[in-house]
């Protein structure tokens, strides 16, 4: 076996060298060099940095816009609350409603006490009207 290797040693070394060269050529074609990789890495980092800056600027602009909208909403809500407080100040309290209820009861009591007198006046008015009608009939005959 050693004799066979010694006989074909040159050819085997040539084949191994050719295979190594082909593998190196494949790797060279397949992967970038360190310099190209570093250049690409630097460009990528610059792009990422630029995109990050742009996004931060956009976020800041949106944040400011949202803060202004929030201030507007807060002012609107504050105005609405103040308007409601003004309206609530005009709403009668429980004591006011109770006093009104008592006054209505007193008024109903007064009306009930006046009813018999009004019925008496109504009867008198009816009698007077009847009497007046009789006199007209008797006077016109």
C-alpha cells in the first residue's frame, strides 16, 4: 500500500491541491471577503442608524401631535364638566323638593277647604240665574 502511495504521490497531491483550489474558489465566490463584509456591515449600520433617527423623529412628531390632541380633549372635558357643574347648581336639592311637596300639600288642603264654599256660591248663582230667567219670562208676557 505504501508503495502504491509513493508511486501516485505526485498525482494525489495534485488532485488534493486542485480540490483545495476548487474549494477555495467556491468559498471565495460564495462568501464575501473580510473587507467587503466590513464595508457592508458599516453601510448596514449607517442605514440602521439613519432609519432609527427617522423613526425617532416621526415618533417625536406623533407624540407632540398626540399631546396637542390630548390637551384639546382635556380642555373640552374640563369645559363640559364646568357646564355640568353649573347645571347641577341649578338643580333643586332634596330639601327644595321636600319644601315644594309640603307647599303643594298645603295648597291642596286650602283648595279642599274652599270647595264647600264654592259649591254654595255655585248654588246661589244657579238660583239667581233661575230667578232672573223667571222675571224675564213674567215681564215679557
